[in-house]
């Protein structure tokens, strides 16, 4: 949710069209570690709600799932993308294109 509330991400949200699929847990950022506190998850959810469709909010504990299954929260974004895919909000063709374009870019480096 921290990244979703960044000014850059908020500018891409189309009110009434954007569906929010987010990790329900706030993971530590460099700033939160430096300040010694995680962002308040409840207030972050409340800040997200008015930005998308009124009823289209889906939260999953991607960090908890990744930690329980893999022993690390590094894969939490993968779980959230998988959840969005299962809900039908992430077209598999777009996902395949993204993976292909990134692998092609890496090969050309």
C-alpha cells in the first residue's frame, strides 16, 4: 500500500475505473526503518478507498503468505499480482507481454 499511495501512483488512478488490489500489510520502507515505525495500515486503507471504484477493493496479506510459504516477504508482490490475476483484473496476455519484454531487455544489456 505504501507504493500505491505515492504521488506518482495516485496520478495514474482513474476514479470510478481503477480496481484496488493491494497487500493488506505495510512492509518496511527505508523511511519507516529510519523513523522506527511502520505506516498505519488502517489509515492507508482509508486513503486508498476514495481513489478507486466504490466497491472494488481487494486486500490480501501477501506478506504473510510469502513469509509462511517461502520464509521471506520478498515474494509478497508476486502473491498480490497472482491474486489480481485470479480475480480477473490482470489480463494474462498483459502479464506475458511484460515478462517477455523484461527478459528481452535483460538479454540486450
